[in-house]
C-alpha cells in the first residue's frame, strides 16, 4: 500500500481511517500473519476471516436444509434392526443405489452425523477466534480514541459542518461545541493541537454497543456448548404405556411410581373431532400418594425434574371368556412372535391392540381352546362407531377355527348388549370391557433453564446491537486565518451504521452547535457552510 | 362455514376482496405518486444554512427522502405537483385495506373460536395483514418514507393473490384446533412469526425498490430515494425482523418442550425457521462486518424472503411431496388434495428460483479486500 500522501492525495483520506482506530464497519486490521507457511497461523486467520464466518453460516443453513429434503430416521431406530431395515428398504426404493452412500454419509440422521456436528464445532471456534482477534483492537478503539486527527481525515468524512470566522476566542468556541455535543449525548474529550494554536475535540456515543456483540456471541457459544453438553445428562422414554390403575416406575433411578387414574376425552360439537384429552396421574412415593395432576397435551406433569408428557391414548379391552358351567376359560393373547398367556387372576386378559388392521384401525388377536379346537379371534377396534355407555365396545370380530383363516365362522361387530357367542361354540361366551391406556413420553432434560437464559441474553444482545449505533465526532477549533480574533470550526461525524439516519442526526447536532455558537458570540458567525 | 357469516352486513369474503381492491388501487396511486415526483426534478434553490437546518428539522418535504439538489440554478421554483395528494391517497387506501383485513381476521377469530392461524389460507392472510402493519408503522410512520410504497404494496398484493386465488376453496374454511395447538403459546408464538416474516417481507419490498433503482435507467428511478437510503430502510426492516426471528425460535422451543416433549426436534418447520435466522444473520454479517451496502444487500434480502416464504408456506408442500413428517402442517391433515396444484407449482418455482437467486446473489457478493472500503 502506498502511504505517500503527496503522490496520492485522494487515497490519503481513506488511508487515514485505520490510523484512528479502524474504519467504521470493516473488521479491524487482523493480527498480522508472521509467516504464511505456519499452519496454525493459517488456520487462525481462516477462522478469523469474515468471509469464512459468513461461508460457515451459509453452510450450516444449507446442511440444515438438506435434512428437511431427505427423510430422517426416527431417533433410536438403529437399535431396532427390523425397523432400520424397513427404513433402508424405503430409502433404496427412493434413491436407488445412491441410498447406501447417503446412509454411509449420515444423511438419514443428518443432525446427529459427525460432519454436521463438526460444522457446528467449527462455527463455535470461528466465533471464539473472531472474538479474541477483535478484542484488543476494539478495546483500543473505544478505550483510547485518537483525539488529534489530521485535517485531511476530517475532510474525508462525509458528515461535516464548517463555521468560518465565528467571532469568538477558540476556548469559548470549544466550550460551545462541547456543550452542543453533550446535549446530543456525546462523551467529549479535548486536546490541544500539535502546533499549539488550535484545539481538537473528540466525542463519542454508545461506545459500549461495540461490546454487546461480544456478549451476544458469547451467549450463542455458551448456548450451543451447554445444549450439546447437557444432552448427555438427560434421558427419555418415548412411549410408556400407562394402563388404568396400574402404577409404573419408569426406571432411571426414579424412586416413585406414577399411576393412570383416569382418562377423559372431549369432542367438538361435531362429536368426531377431538378437542382435548386429559389424563389424571397420581404420583406414589414410599407407598403414599404424594401428588395428583390432570395433564393435557400442553401441560405435562413435572415431578422431581422428570416430565410426563401426554402423547396419545389407546383403547384397551379387558376380555374374558366362560364355558357352559360359567367357569373362566384361559385366554391367550397373541404376541408379536406367537401366542402368549397373560391371563389375570380373574381370567381376564388385557388387549392393548398391538397391531393395526388393513384399514388402519387398532387390532389384536386372541386364542382360546374350545372343544379340542383352537379358536382365534381377530378383533378390530372402531373408535368412530358410536356405542353408548353400558353397551359392548365397538369391536369388530372375525372368528376362525384352527388354521382355516380363509373361512371365518363369525364376521361382525360384537352384539350391543349381550356377550359374544360364536356359531357352533355357543357354550362359550366372551365379554369385553373397554378402557383407555395413555401413552406418555417420560423424560428428564436437565439444565434447559440455563440454555434458555443464554438464548434470552443472546436475543437481547442482538436487539441492542441492532438498535444502537456507535457514533464518533471530531472537531477542530482554530484561529481564523482570514479575520483576526475569530475562530474557524469544523465538526465531522462518523456512524457505525445507519449512515442515512445519521445524516439527519448530524444536522441536528450542527444546528445545536450553531445555536450554541450564536448564543456565545456577539454576532452571527459568517459565513456558514454545510456540506 | 367461514364465508357466510355477516357482521355489519359485511362478511369475511367481502372484506378481504375489498382489501384486495384497495391494495391494487394503492399500488396504482403509489406508482402515480412516483411518476408525478419524477416528472420534475425537485429543485430547491440554494438556501442559507439556517433555513436548511429548519428544513431538516421538519423532516424534509417527502419524509427526508427527497434529494435536495443544492446545485440547481438560483431562483427556480418548484412547479405545482400532485405528488403529495397522490401519496396521501395511496396511504389512505392502504389504511383502508388494513382496516378491512383487521375486521375480516377478527370475524374469523370470533367465528372459529380460536386465533385464526392454523391453515395455509389463514397464515397467508395474516402475512398480508402483518406486512401492511409493519409497512405502515415502520416506513410511513417511523421512517417517514413514501417512495417505497409501490413495491411493498405490490408484494402484498402478490401475497394476497396467492391466498385468494391459489388456495383451493375448501381449504379456506375454518378448522377445529387439534389438542396440541390449544395453548396460549399459539397466540404468542405465531404472532411473533407473523411479525418477523412480515418485517422480512417489507425488507424484500425495499429490496425490490433497490433493484429497480439500481437497474432502471428511467426517470422513474429519480423519484426513488438514493440507493444508500433504500438500503438503510431495508436494513431497518431486517432489524425489526431479526430479533423477532430470534424470539420466534425461543418461544417455539419453549412451546415444543411443553407440547411435543422436546425443545428441539429438527422438525422441518423449525429447521426452516433456523435456516431463515441463519440467512438473515448472514445478511447482517455481510452488512455490519464487511460494510457492504450496495445491490448485494438487495439480493440477499430477496433470497432471505424466498426462504421466509418457504418456511412459512412451503414446508407444507415438502410434507406432501417428499413424504417428510412434520408436526407443523397446517391444512394438509385437513384433506388437502395431494399432488401438484397451482400453488404447489408456485412453490416448486420459488424453490428453483431460490437456488438460482442464491447462486446469483452469492456470486455478486463482492468481498472487498481493502479494509477501508466504504459504502
Ligand atoms: C462464525 C461465526 C460468527 C462470527 C465470527 C461472528 C462475528 C460477528 C462480528 C464480528 C460481528 C460484528 C460486530 C460489530 O462490528 O459490531 C457480528 C455481528 C452480528 N452477529 Fe455474528 N458472528 C458469528 C455467528 C453469528 C450467528 C450464528 C449469529 C446468529 C444467528 C450471529 C448474529 C449476529 C448479529 C445479529 C450481529 C449484528 C450485530 C450488530 O448489528 O452490531 N452471528 N458477528
């Protein structure tokens, strides 16, 4: 860079700025690289570079975007081999051979992939590096500003007001200008000029606004780091079934149980659309009921830092069967891998509809031995079919004998009010009683308050930075060269941002200076020139 | 349901249509205002400093945005102009449109029994309302600039055209709130979203104005404020939107923690809100750190707004076409026909446009090497 002002007079004004502690909007001179070949220095200056910061910002946005265009795996699916395989089959159908590559590159779990995390880490380091790099220059700029500036620097600023031959001594003129600046909320510093004849004035406003950027970015870093760190301390059980009246301990060293004490559902006037559903939960600790709360979707139960969120609900049935003599017959419920026996003392079995029917309704299977045959009941639950209280639930049953699954012996809804009897097996009667199980998500997320506070500080910081402007003015008061006994005054200003608004602001300042000068002098300053 | 109820003899459909006509008329009058301004170069004779000060104190003739040409010939007097009257008429129409929209939204609120922001139609309507509000308050009220009206109102008109013409009639009906949305957070969170995105819409209107000023060599361009002024107005709108966007993410996380059990779950909608936030953060860094002030900023704000549109409305289509799951789908669950309708095509188009403009804009971001570059 050429510094020879006599050769390049025009460049002078622009070059002058860094001398007074950095140009307004541009990054301050970065720490000078000692050696281009030193790799740590190279990485450092890359992290500090603004282009890199903006690039990373955009990269993060694009990566996040990709995750919304490629289907993502359900969290935790990796531990369910069949589910995972089904997902991958779908993906292969969608992307063909590319699918394996996408899987390998973590695109199906993008936000947890190594490269996405690395991206976030790089952004965090970028912010830290940039902050460290800017700290000193900024502190120097706002802590020890240059009061004495060159005439060409003043001339180079766009906002200027000049007053020539003001009939005042320079000290009086200095006081007038300083009072005008103070009225405009400026902090004022003065120094005598090099030649001892004039006075330099420096004034600034809202210099702390420069520091707010550090606060907000520090909050951003803390937010990311804390959120990432805390993720390792919480736990989450995604769907825990709470059957009516049965206390559940969710594990994870919790020393209390929670019991589903009732479920209610409310519909809109159309009678079909669900308006709200509620689940009353009782917390049992040390054998005592310590708390009950009715939760809804928007209002979970929090007990000792563990949250119980109402996610959904499911019909359950208590099924039982009796033979001709009225004695209970053991029923066997079908598990995913074959029949299982889960008969309660009363001969009841809890049907929780593990399957879905072809028309997407809750479905389950039940087996019973009758007259040396195995009877299979396929039960589908139709929630939308209206049945009043006291009637049998809206259960559609297909009954099969042995392995003849193509020839149902019964194919209808269970009767409204009488027990179900299958043709040919009338000695056996089946009764069903309806209830509702709730599906809760139980989780402990420690430290969310801390993350939230950082978020709040950051938001506040951004707002303050955007609405405050670091503004600086320089003025020089010197004895007039044309009219003895009078002063020449030049005031010039520079705003960090919002230059157009600053134009108006500066005009107000100039008016104040003008008024102060008029008030302090015997006659009007003449002539007056504003550019 | 939805369009039949009458209040004061005016139903929602009538009111929204009235607003639509007002916007169109306002656009015409804003344009006429600009033409009228450009038909004469506003010349102010050289004045004394004190007089100029008084002028500046009064905010200038047209809200401080008129270039006061001090080099003009001494003594020439401004000719009679209809510009102020046309401008006032245009603003009056916008206020009228705003009133119509406000009443229409109020009616829908009363009728549906909930804050009407759950279907795509309602959201688009709210965006129209919000953009008008931010425009009136920020540009007409605080910044006292009228010359950007034409482009902002044009944008509002396009948004409302989308709401009125491209959303199928059956999706304009009110729906019942699902349990997850039955929370006061619906009002807080969605209102913030509307205001944030509206502010970005206003910024995009300023961006359009900037592009027009930059590339048009006609007389009309002379009626517009200087590029520096337009750029600053644009920034002021982004400065309204960005903190709101930050708040949007916070309130969203709080609500999600209550209703969806998890503060952040990378749902497409929240991810896109984050993308929007990052985009405008990039905008601010380009401006604040690099000191870029030129046409680049206009392109960035337009890119930003396309992303906003996608966040606000496009995510629904993402759900339809890519089979993505989202808990934030407004009307899809309410029987929206799957497949490409015109609104869908519009979204595809804007997505392609987004990529093109993003590329174009990125190429245009000139990263000045010199640390001393100004303006
Ligand atoms: C690599 C990452 C980042 C770096 C190095 C960085 C650095 C900076 C710097 C140096 C400034 C200018 C401050 C000034 O001159 O007054 C700034 C401003 C700002 N940054 Fe960042 N930042 C980063 C990431 C982010 C992110 C992710 C966000 C939010 C999404 C953000 C939001 C802001 C905002 C809103 C401002 C404007 C403040 C103002 O107007 O003064 N930054 N950043």
